């Protein structure tokens, strides 16, 4: 069965610090997708990244970077030089064929608070 | 591109009434739409998956007679909460995908339902 674990429930950092959000997943599929979404206090889920299981290259987008390690089934997310606007709940999600419906399985989320 | 809207953003209703929530993909055609429910400080729980023109597939434990889902066109899906009760109060979020399994799910801004 699919499972996504975000062990960190809440993290607080001071502005400009780097922070890494952990995500560990379980799946029996060889083809799957991993996602990160940001949910600010307004509630809307904002898509950040989608990564194919066959692409283990790390990705950097501005202050955001992602480290995908199939060997440890992890897809960690790092924010460099954090800003107050980064404060939000971040969800890691897994999409696989599962029961054939390509559903997203979400982790429980990590609430990030960036303190000015 | 890939903008999803939901209407209304917030609704308060009396117990026993029905409430309809609309989910629209504004700039793309969505073959598949998903409906989620999110309790306070919790992760997203998938309620159902709907493909345009066919009946929705409900997750285990979700009452299909209570949560009516219609996906009549490639840009619109509706969720009707029938005979609402206070325990139905929640944050309902839809997502849309051009084609499940190959495209990212883009999320709407959510609808906050309060049943008095």
C-alpha cells in the first residue's frame, strides 16, 4: 500500500536560516510520481514540484531544492535563506497506479513557521 | 496556466439543507477531477475521483448518497452535500488533472463549509 510519512509535524526557523522538510514514501510500483505542495493560511494548495520515479536528479528552483533518493525512498525539500512568506504547511504526496486510479496519497504535512 | 476555481469559497448553512460546491478548470480541460476533505490541522483525505461523463468512484467510507458528485463537462465538477449535518463541516478542496496518471493535479482554493 502507498504511504507517505512526514515525520516533522512542526518546524520553526529564524528568517534567513535554511530548512529541510523530510518526506519518506512507500510504494510497490516502479513508476510513480512525487509531489510537494504548499498550503499557506489561505488554504489553497500551491503546486511546487512533480518528480518522476525514473528521474533522480536533484532539482533547484530559486531558493527551493529537492533531493530525491530512491535508495532511501526519500524526497526531501530544502528552503534556503527562508523568508516569512515561506510560512505554511507543506505536503509531500505520492501518485502511483495503485488501484488504477492514480490517486494522490498525502503525508500529514509539516507546518513551517519562519520567524522574522 | 492550470488554474482551478471553486465556488463558493465559504458557505454557512442550516442542518438538513443541501449545499452545492462547484469546481472549475479555467484554462484547461480536466478529464479527471478529485474531491478532498480536510479537517483542521490534518492532511487531505480523498473522497472521490470523477471522470468526465461517468460516475464518480468513491473512497471507502464515503457515502455516495450524501456526497453527490457530478462531472458533466471537461471544465466543471460539482459536489453536493445533501442533508448536511454539523459533522459535515469541513474544508473541501477539489483538484483537476488533464489526464490522471500523466498530469499534475492542480488544486482549487477550497470551500469552507460550516453547518449550523
